[in-house]
């Protein structure tokens, strides 16, 4: 039908066919927002959560024990499709900072703001 109608939406609808939305072009994902880090009841554990990003395939979670305002010292600790990560085997009473990068099909977002917590 699409060939006969030459892609004209009104002609396809008048013939009783459904018209589907054309796939949108891939975009660079938006930066994850509302990143939160909190210690849990489990020793040596921190829960990191964040808001969804448009255009993402995965999230890359990075951690630092240093100054979170610096670009140096960050290390990748996980890649996940979820909006949360439980980080285990941390040193008790030590402050850890986390940030999240959304990974898309044509690029990555800029890193999120950092969130910090002290492991119990």
C-alpha cells in the first residue's frame, strides 16, 4: 500500500490502513539527572540511583574517592540498563562519589552531577 500511495498518509488512511510513525533519528542521550547515593543497612554498601535519560542504551557508573569536582580520579565501576546500582565491598566510614553517563547509539551524554555517600 505504501508504494501505491507514494507514502501519502491521507491515501493510506482512506483505504483503511494504519499509519505508523517513522523511526526518529538517533540522538545523543540526555544527561542523567537527580543522581543520589545513600548508604544502606548492609555494611560496606552504597545504593546509587538516578533519573532516566532520553536516548540511552546503557548507563556507565563512575566512582571516585577523591574530589568529585575534578575530572581526574574517576573510574568506571559498572555498565547497566537499570536506573540504580548497588555498590558493594567498600571501605567502611569512607566517602565515595558517583556520577552517571548515558551511553547511546551515536554517542554519550556528558557526566551527571556527582552524588556522595559514606559507606556504613
